[in-house]
C-alpha cells in the first residue's frame, strides 16, 4: 500500500521536474533519462570535496530531482582512486560518479577504460580543454595561490609573482627559515601536478626550489594544514595553495592573506566522470549535467566557493572574474592525456629525484 | 565416541574461525608483497620487485633508522621512569597514591593521534603554551618536531606500559625478601638496588621489549609531529607510499609491512619467552604480606613533583591544548582568546552526517562491539583453557600474530578480505568490517585479559564440578563463566577504552557506513580540517573519560 | 642480663588494635616462644621487634640500646637493629646463590672478602650445607631452604635471633626432626632466640619460656611445664594440649576446690580464680589424665561409647554424655555400651 503511494508520488514529482528543468539544447529524450534516474532512485558519488562544502549542490540537486537520493562520500583523492579500482576489480560496483581534484588520476582511470562515455548536452558551454573524449569533464576553475600571515609578513614583503616569492625567501633567510610551506609532492597528487606545471611556465623554478631547500621549507599533504599553520603564524608563507579553500578561509580569518601570482596563475579543474560499472548511470548523467549546467555552476561560483568554469555564469567566483584580475596570465591545467604522463613510475621517480637533488643543493648553499 | 565429536565441535569451530581471521589477512599481505601490482590487477606478475624498490629507496633506510632511534629513545626513557614510578607507588609512603594511580594510566588510554595533535596545538611553535611562555619570558626553550622530541614524547607516553608490568611484578614479589634484606642490614635504597630491581628484572625486560616494538609500530605521533620537518618512520613511510608513485603501490606497502613484521614478530616471541622465563622465580615467591611503606621524608616532594611534572607534560599539556583548540576559531601570536572563542566546530560536526555517524559508530563499536569482542575472546579462552594439547599451543601463538602487524596494514588487509571474499562482501560497508578488524588487531591484548581472569579460577573448583558429573561444556558455562564474570565486565570496559582510542586500523577501512572517530581523525588531519580534528578529538577524549570514570567507579583494575 | 626488653607495646592497624600493651624480656641464651592463635598479634610483635612494624606506644630495647621508644619518638630502622630474622617463607633471594644469600649481611657490614669466605663457609658447614653453596634457592628442598635461611640470619652473630614460624613450611615428619635439630643448635650455639609459633607442641619442645598471646595481650607466661600443667585461665588450659571440657553449674567452692554439676554427673576439681559458686562453670581435663574405671566411684561418671580409634601406641575412645563428648586414651579396645570414667580430682580444673 505504502509502496504504491510512494511510487505514484515519485512519478508525479519527476514529471514536474521535467517540465521545469529542461533547458534548450537538451535532447528530446532527456525525459526518459530523468524517468530512468527516478527509478534508480539514487546516485553514489565519490568526491574529494568535503561534504560540508558540497552541501549547497546536494540540496539544490535534491530540490531539482527529489526522487534521486544523493549518496555523497568525501575522501582524499588517492583514497578515491584506490577504492575505485579495488571495488571495480572485485566486481561489486563502485561509485556512479567520480569527482576529484587529482586530475591526472581521473584521466588515468578514463584511459584505463573505467569511464562511461557520455556526451553531456552542456559540454559545448565548456572551454575545449575541459572536455576529454566525451568521458571526463573539468568542472571548476581553481587557482593555485600564495598565502601569507598578515600579522607577521609586512605589506612590502608580500610577493606578487613567482620570482618575487623566490627572491623573498632567498634574501630574508633568517626571517623565513622553516617558515615557508607548500605541498609535499610525494604525498599530494595535486601538489605534484602543480610543480610539474610550474616547471613548464616558470623559468626560475630551479632557483625557487633551491630557495626552498635553503629556507628548510615545510611540507604538508593538504591545503588545510598549510592554511592552519600560516594562519597561526607557525609558518609565514604558503606556496601553491588551493585558492578556492584559501579565499574562503581568508574571508573569516583576519590573519590570512592570499595572493594570486601576477606573472601566471595555475588553474586546476576538478574532473568528473561516470563509472563504467555505474549501477545508476542515468542518475549519474543527471548529476553530471547538473554540475555543468548554469544552475549548478552558479552555485559552484557562489555558495560552494569554488570557481565556476563557465564563462556565462554570474557569481562571486568565476573564471571570468579571475580573468578580469589576471588577464591572459591564467594557465589552466588541461583535462588531457598530457598530464597522465607523469604517472609513469619511472618519469615520476626521476622528477622526484631531481626535485630532491635541487632542494639539497639549495640547502647546502650551492 | 559420538559425544566426544559433538563436544569437540564448538572448540574446533572456534579455533578454525580464529585461525582464518588472523591468518587470511596476513597471508594476503605476504602474497601481495611478492607481486608487482595490486593482487586484483590483471597485469600483476610475481616477483621481488617491491622489495628491490624499497631497499633501493633511501627514504626506507632513513625511516628504518628513525624507527630504530625512536624505539631506542622510548626504551631509554620509559623503562627507568616506569620502573622507578612503580617502586615509588608500590613501596613508599608517597601521599595521595590512591588519586595518582588512575591518572598514571591515562596516557595509555588516549589516542596517540589526539595526544600528538594536542602537543602541536599546545606546545608547537605557536602552541598555546609556547605563546604564553614567549609572552612571559620572551621565548620557549622547546621544540616538538625533531626526531629526539618525538622519541621523548613517545617515551613519556609509554611510561604507563612499563609501570603496569613493573608494579605488577613488585606486587607479586613477596615483601619478605625485601624485609629479609633490611633485617640483614641493607638500607631501603640498597634494598631497591640489590633485591627489588634484580627480582623484577624479567618484568622490566619484558616491558622494554614491549616498548621497543611498540616504537616500531608508532604511527599517530610521527604522522603528526614528523610532518613539519619531514621525519619518516616505517609506518609513516608505508602510509606515504599510498601516493608516492601517483597510483597506489600496494605491493610496496605490503613489502614494508612484511619488513616491519620481520622485526616485530621475533620481538613478540621474545616477549613470550621472557614471560615464561620470569615464572621460574614465581615458584618460590614468598607470601605477599603487609609491607611497611618506605618513608620518603623530604624526597616525598621531589617524587611527587616529578610525577606531577610528567603528568603535566604527558597528559595535561596535550589535553588542555585540544580542549582549547576545540573552542577557538584561530590561534597563534596576536590572537586574543576572548575574541576567538566559539562553538562553531561542534556545530560543524553536528551538521555533517558522516561525523555524527562516526561518533555513534565509535560509541557502538566500543560498547556493543567491545562486548561481542570480549565474548569472542572468552570463547577462544575456553577453547584452550586447561587443555595442554597441540591445538592450545597453536592458538597461544596464533593470538600473538596480530600484535606484530601494524594496525594500518591489518586494516588494509581486512579491506581486501571484505572486497574479495564473497560471503563477507555485503558486510563491507557496515561497521562489522571495522569491528572484525579491531577485534583481530587487539586479539593478543584481549586474550591476556581473559586468560588472567581464567587463571584465577582454581583448578579444584572445575575438577570438583567434573567429579560430580558435569561435562567440560557444562563446567565452562555453569562454573567457570559465573566465576569470571567480574573479570569479563572489567575486560569489557578496558576493551571499550581501547576501541575508543584505536585509530590506525580504521584508516583504510574507512568508508561510508564504517566511520569511526579514530580513523576520521587521521583522514581529517591529512585533509587539514584542523577545526574539526580538534572538536572530534575533544569528543573522543570525553568518551574515553566516561569509560575511565565508569571503570574507576566499578573498581576495575586498569591493568591485568 | 636481658638481651631484649619489650615494655608495654601498643600497635594499631587503622582502627584495629593489634597489640594492647605487651611486655617481655629475653635473657641471653634463652629461647622464648610467642604462642597464640592466628590474629593474637604474635607475628606482629616479632615484626615490631625487627623494626618491620611501627608500634605507637611502648619501648623496645636490644641489650642496652633503645631501638624504639614511642614517647621519645625514637625508631631505629630495621637495618640498623642488627638482628637475625628467619622468615616463615624463608624469603631467600631467588637471584642469589646460597653462598651469596648468606654472605649478603656480611657484605653490608663491609667485611673483607676473605673473611666473608671463611665465615660463610663455616656457617654452611655448621648447618651441613657446605656442598650446596653454589646452588640457587629454587634448586633446594624445603628443609635445605630452611637451613639456608637460618645460616643467613646467624652468620653475622646477631645478639638476638627472631624465628617466624620456622617449621611450619616443612612436612609433618621432617618437622619433628627439624625441631630437635633446631633446639640443639640454639642450645649449643648459645643463641638468644625469640620464636613465633601457633603449634603448642612446637612451643613446648623448643622453648625455655612460653608467652601465650591472646587478642593482643599476654594471657600467661612461664616455663613449658607451668604453662601445661598450671594454666591460669580457661584460654590457656584450652590452648595447651588436648582437652575434654564439660559445661555445668558450680555448686560449691572452698579450700582450693570446687564442685561442678551437670546432667547426671557431679565432679570435684581444683578451683580456678574464675570459679564462683552458684554460677555456670567449665570443667576441663587433659585427655591423657582421664582414666577408664571398672565401676562407679568417687569423681567418676558413666558415658556411652560411640567409637574407638587405634593410634598405634594406644586407643582413643569417644564417649557421649548427654550433649557433651568425652575422649579418653586406653591400652585396649572396649565393647559397646556404657563405661565408667575416672576424673582425678587434682587433674580437673574448674573455671
């Protein structure tokens, strides 16, 4: 009895949702996708974004598709990858949607055939570099920034570009010794990806690495740790910190300052794809399209406090607002096979070896 | 004949289940260490590449050396302090001993993750105490991120482990041998040096081995305190391998785990050997009579002061740090306490379903899970109780095995078991998976609690039941079990506290549905959600505190 | 001259008084036993003398040296009292060899290595332990352990040796041999010994004097003969030896004698201080003093035989008389039925 009433209510609601939300450009049979998703009843998401941060998206999606329950699980990006491949291998099924800032791992999963091909009707609204083989999509536009402690770093010291950062810690060794922090690139995939990009764009990277070594810099696995330590004054400067998190905290934290480097700013885009073994593929498609849609992106640039990747969205944090500040010096990391190259064991270990050697050279004053 | 088969069945089943629960994960780790890719990956091949890789990695050797250094530092600090503490507590007229004793054991019931985190916020470069000291004296003469500091902190927090064994040994050491020495003309100090200490030497040695191998498995402290200066130990090296190659390197992690086991398992066996050896003295131990307490005189204040200092450094500093950090928005130089007070972090926990679930799960796994674990340990205890056959000896060694495996890896192995062993698959995302891992990881601890209860039941009581016609099973249920019920309740409370504090086992088992506070702390710490870590740590400390208060209220002896 | 003098000693554990004013002296070459049931305070007294318990009142002197004085707040620690103590458990140090156990006290007294060697060897020889010097305590039998404990206590020639139930850990047969051996040793070595025991037979055999303690007080003291044959109180009479006791009513007291009557019997006996005419009283007689009689007579009574036990050198018969039970020795078995028993007037004490 109860089941019948519930089913009836579900059908009624999905009809209403259909009428409201089908924007132009969606295929005519999209209604069937919505209906099928309603039958699936839920979508399982693995994400590297905190549940708390993602809450506005989950609420809004649930309002849009009340008959699709969102099972949102946050975990760190490596853990996501490990869990996904293990679950896939055990044949028990894994996440319907994978959404992670570890762009290289996401692309690798796609290349290894773990993604379901899906041409999102929203794909045309994204920059070309953010769409990969109609399987994976870049969803955000998050800059890598410098952070500093406002109480302890004077205004004239605050470095505005990469070269100034290197110069500052190289010249004021006494003040910054042990007080500079960045990602531990052995522990953090995102941090690793950033410095690989840095070597591409910043000719003085070797000098910066040496300066890191000379100032006996401190490394952490996550942005949160760096924010905490810089805010408390245990460290003074942070390099390549995820700007989305830093700006959010800086709004509430009087001790934290954020700099978007003027020479170039790296931009990371959270990659999303649908799992090939997804048990709820239709619901997964709805989530994908929602995240890429104007409605989802407006939230991403607003309450979620990441940066919207679409140029046609009006919100606080958008690709457009960044472009206004930085002009052409924005360097998005492309959602492409290029970044997977560094997952090759040999290349990666070589890169890490070089990195360490340069640091040591800096530390020993050469 | 038929009756004996029926009677033997529960025992055989118990042994079989225990053996699979212990050996399946271990063999999986062993197997994985000789592969070149995750064992479930079609591209895997068999080989020793993993060992070649780690042996060629300078980080591995550095981590091994650091582990050795930290473990040695711990022994050097914990053994003399623990032994001395035991002597002061057991043999002198130190005032307020009754109140001091439960406090002494607190460090062993607080999660090392929480302690380490507490040290960072309390005594780190901008910790509360550091800031205060700097404001008052213009500087704070300590640092907590160096290898030495980690060793010292670990040593101080492991003093209770030594104290427990040393004081138990002193308790069972008849006071008559000490009195005999005094009557013969030896001063109290001389008695301690020439009679008491040599006689509890086996216990001290045992504790030293224990502390040494705990040093090799240390995870929470170096994870948190070793980060800023990049000091790796074996377990954090293993954890780092999760990401070093960009993609998971289970084979490397398994190889490191096998290396750790290669160090710890012989130590566990050595411990067992020492324990048996120490019983040699027990055969002629005198009667433990009332002992006239040694008057400390003016030393009373020095001894009391030292104990107070140790408690202050090892317990009060980190816990007060946690408590403060949980209630402020930000901290450090220039932050005014009155301006940054907040309840926001607890609100955040409350708002996040996974964290609320983590708290409930943690309570559940401690109370219900702890009770079921004690029931399992009891079943295993009965399977070997008063039986001196090959199976009993097998189980004796079996229960020691999990002790040697770092909890981190045991958890990972259990994840694999739950993923790839079809009957268990549906249970993977339930708290059962976490419970099973906890129960197996703490098997040796639990069995020690149970068997010490069982040993207190005199053989005659059971033989008496036998002669009036009770079968083995009936005796177990109707004679032995009722006799040890107080011991079981005490074991349950102790297991509760251990399960509340456990953190490393859950790290890889953490999944939607299996959240527990300990593992969440590791994950949140890695993610840098410091506010939440502080608040959750606070909740954890409160839970352990409730357990401790209950234990004291019901007069549970906090050690076996 | 008194080697040990204890005066009005009081000792309390918490609220529980253990010694309530005990005094004793021990002369040179004398063996004094502290006898009493468990809880009487005898071991506590011994330990207080050794310095292992702290009394709160009274004084203890060893020779002419005051080692404890409650009033003056004077308390010399155990290690400075220079006494020898043999523990009930022997308390041998399990991590030292027999030789080292015995040598320990000498080492503490800063005696030269060579002399330690001679004195320990001599002590061990004296106690027939010479061949065991290199053994560890757990390799010895109970009797050997006891002798090591003794050697350890004697080797530095303490003025007084304290023995805490020295024989109680031995087997019954061994105990009797050890008793004789110990008495002989003490006498030949001219030791002054204070010995705690709960076994009246042991006390009688070993001691020159016995102090019977009851509930923290000295009930009676004297030579073994006095204690056995002239008990002052019912407690002493009851504690020493095997007894028959009969409860009745004292009807007459006079001239050192008293008459006590019960259901179907009336007996004359020696009146003790507590016996009052017209009050309830207790008659007591040692088992070996009651005699089988052929028929009725003075101070005789009739009782029914329940059973007889053969003890080897004699028979023990068990009789019932009303609600009371009587035991008597005889040199032959008895037939069933009623028998007459004679209770010698001088051997019956009436309390």
